[in-house]
C-alpha cells in the first residue's frame, strides 16, 4: 500500500513534468517552423519587389523607345516628302559661274518654299520655341541657337534652315561620311548655353532614286530635350516612395547622367550636369550598364549617384547607347522586409508563449467561468455581426449593380449577389481572393490600376469604358474606405450599354440630318455643289491633325457641312445668276451664313455649332465679323472652319477656271496667318497635305463638275 500511495502522490508531478517537456518541445518546433516561414516570406517579398521593378522598367523602356520612334518618324517623313526632294534636287543643280554671285531667282523661290515647309514642320513638331514662331526677335538680346530644322547638301553644308537653327554637328558630318542610309539620333549633348539638346538626321534621295544611290542631302532636326521625354520616365501610379528612373550613358571611363536627377541633399540636377567614375564597381549605374538587356536584367544592391544604398536593375534602349536605370532605396525594400520578418518572429514567439501558458492554465485550472463568459460575449458579438452582414447583403443584393469591396492588398472583403453572378462563383468562394485571380466577362481591364490609384490618392474615381471585344459599356465607381486605420475600396459597377446605344442612335440621326441638309444645300446652289461636303471633310482632317477633343472635332465638321444652309432662303434666281448682281443682292447671298445660324438656333447639338457659324467670318486680328472678336477669343471650331472654307474655295475647280494647286492655296493661307487665320490650323492643313496623303486624297477638288456655271460672287 505504501508503494501505491507514493505513486499516487507522484502522479501529478510526473504528469506536470511530462506536460512541461511536451510544451517546451512543441515551443522549439513551433519556433523553428516560424523562423523558416519568416525567411520564406522575406525571400518572397524580395522576389515580388524584383518582379515589380521589372514590370515598371520594361514599361518605361517601351515608352522611351516609342518617343524616339515618333521623333525619327518626323525627320523621316520630312526627308521622304516628294516636293522637298524635287525642290532640293533643283537647288543642288549648279547654275552660278565660279566666283559668281548668290542664288538665282528660281533657286531663291524654291528655297523660300522649302523654308516655309520647314517652318510649318518646326511649329507642328516642337522644333521651334514660342518666341520663334513669329520668326522675329523683338529684343536686342543675342540668344544662342538651340533648336530647329535644316536641309543640307551631301557634304552637310546647310542650304535651308529655320531661324535659330544651330550649326551642323561634327558627329552629323561623320554620319554623312559613313553613308548611313537610315534615320539616326545623336545626343543628348550640351548646347552653347549648357542646355541639353538632341539631334535627328535622315538622308534625302532623289524622287526616282533609292538608298543605293548618292544622297541629295540630309534633313536635320535639333531640339531641346523636352519634358515629354522625361515624363516617360515617370511610372503612372508609382507605389514606391524612393523609386527613381533615369537614363545614363557610358563614355569611356565616364558615366553620364542624361536625365535630371532628384537628390534630397542637392535638389534637382539638370540633364548632363552629373558625371561619375564608370569604373567604380559599387556604382548602381555601372552595374546597370554592365548587366542590362533589352527585355531582362540582373538585380543587385549598389550605391546610387547620391551615395544611397539602392536595389538596381537596368534596360538598354534600342538603337541608342542609353541605358534606363531603375533604383529603389534599400531601406524601403529590405527595411520593410526585415521589419516584417521580425514581426512574424515576434508574433510567433508571443503566440507560442501564449499557447504554452494557456495549456498550463487549462491543465491546472480547467475551463474557468471567465472563459465561459468571454465565449458567450463573443457569441453575442458574432450574432450582431452576422445580422449586420445579412442586412448589408439584403440591401446590396436588391440592387441591379455589382458591388464589391477590396482591402489594401487587393483581396475581396465583400461581394453582393450580382457581382458573384458576373464572376460565376459563390460569395464564399470569392472572399479573400485577389482580384487578379478571378476572371469575369464584365471585369474592367484596368480594375487593379484604378483601385490602386484610389488607395494612393484617397479620392473617389468614376470611369466609363467599353469592354474589349464586346459592345458592353460599364460605369465603374471607386470609393475609398477607411475603417479603424484599415484601407479599402468600395467598387460599384453598372452596365450602361443601353444608354450608350441610345446616344449613338441619336448621334446617327443627327448625322443623317446633317447629310440630308448638305444635299439640300448643294442642290439649291449649283455653283457651290459639294462645297459644304468638302469643307466638312477638310475641317475634320485639320481637327484630327491638331489632336483636338471629340466635341471640338465634331463641331467643326457639322458647322462646315451646314454653313451654307441659309442659302435655301435666298431666291434661286440669285444663286443661278452669276453676274449682274446688285450690292444688296450680293449682301443677301453673303449673309446667308448668319441665316444658317438662325435656322439652327433651336437644334440641340453636343457642341457650340451655332456659335461657331456666327464666328466663321471673324479674323484673327479682330478685323472681321463680329468686329473686335480676335485671337483665342474666337472659338477653335470657327478658326478651323474658316481655314477649311477658304482652302476649298481656292482649290476647287469652277467652270471658268481650274482649281488652284493645293500647296499654293495652303501657302497663301500661311501668308495670311495671324492676320485673317489662326496659324495652327493652317500649319496642320499644310502638314496633312504634305505628309498625311492629303494631296492624293483630295485631288478630285481640282476636277470641274459636269454642270458648273461661273462663280456668282
């Protein structure tokens, strides 16, 4: 009995010791697993940062290469212009005896045409600053030549150039000596005043010649490195606070920074103002240059130009010696990762400690009354939460719209019935999943980008878009949510396809009305038959070339088509009697455009069509009708229609005369720029004729109609 009593007295102690061993062993195992999990999460975070950097730098590389391609296309189109090639070939023909004077009158006229063409192209494509557009210097200040367009002979000697065109570079002369046949860029390099500029050049061949024949000369463009290029380096919706994207170039042992640099210590450094030792192995730019590829590149931790430790990668820019570098400060990447790793470890330790203590307490004391009360309270709270959740589901499920919510990690936290139906899944299956893992025929292709923008800016966003490959149009509202310091976004999507189709039907009906009225106009006035139609076509082409908004473009098109509608109120005998009209009869015909405006006063157009018609006769210098209305105060559609109307009138054939050459007609309009017409629509028209196929597309303007009496006025 004594042995049994001893065993019974030792049993609680043995059980306690065994429990302690189990708890300690379990704690060590749990700690080991927690450390492995924390390290795996840290490795995953580093990989995610690398993937994010790769996605961003690849998108910026494409943007920079597209910008360079656009710039080269401008010079290429100029060099391939048939008229330019013919005129330049004629100027190159030697006519002056050795030791003779200047150009002949014919060559001077051809050079003047080329200069006008170059000026228009310079204004249109950013090779002339605002002060150069009038081609006058209004102050006695010597300004170094920085940008412009030029045509050279085969020896790189300038023949024709725009004002303030810098001298031809030695590097361009080397290019001509090498007989390269493609469009090439040079730079960037520093101009006389330290401004960063870039040059583009393309060979010019004869009209009947190809790239195997000697060149006539070269088209050269030099422009100040524009902000539009530097803006390509900025990632839309950038999430990183310390990320930088910049361009570098290695020249020998020197690393040149081609774009402006933002340093907290010294502010913003202009382009090409910073050079460092390219042989320094710890320099981030040196690593990027050595390990960059066109689509992939390595990652490393190095030091940037400001001495900051960064994570770096790079990409080469096609057909250049540029390298695009992207860096993120190490403390943002690794600091956050290490902090998260430490948090996971500490949380694991606390959980292990809490579990261990709980096990001991439960073993010693069992389930206490306090735990039972806490469980009961938790049950009550859960019941209230379930009721509230059910209420939200009832409210949102009664709506025909899809309503969802995501947290700041892009995981679904709420889905109503309509949204679940659209995704083809049940609500519980969707909850907690990331948005990019679930496909839906009604999902916006920009969903992730939009809600990330709302999370970043904390401002609502509303977008209307047509889904790719379908006729479905949706309206999406993104509303920021902030609850107990937790961020999220409420997303409401509504199908508005029917409303869009109704609007399209309305626009179609309006367009048919305009077409019918145009036919009525042309049938009433045989002398301007198809004039209204042609004015509408030319006005739309100018508007598209100027890249105006849709309302401005449609307003110019409709106003051009209907500007002669008032002629239906003019007696037909006046329209069909081309000569012998009295002053009062001429005034009746010429004032018909105001009658057109009066007749259309009650028609509901999307744009200011009626107001445009009342301003078509306004002159840019204020001398037109209404008197005193001038410059930018004239509606842009009215300025466009005025140029289109004058151009069609000069280039269209009549019974008693042929139509004027279209380039000559546009040149006459250019001569009246800033006096009668706005220069920008005229330049856009000239560029469309020369470079966009306008001469071929509108060649029928010069062909007389079957029945066409003499002009009436």
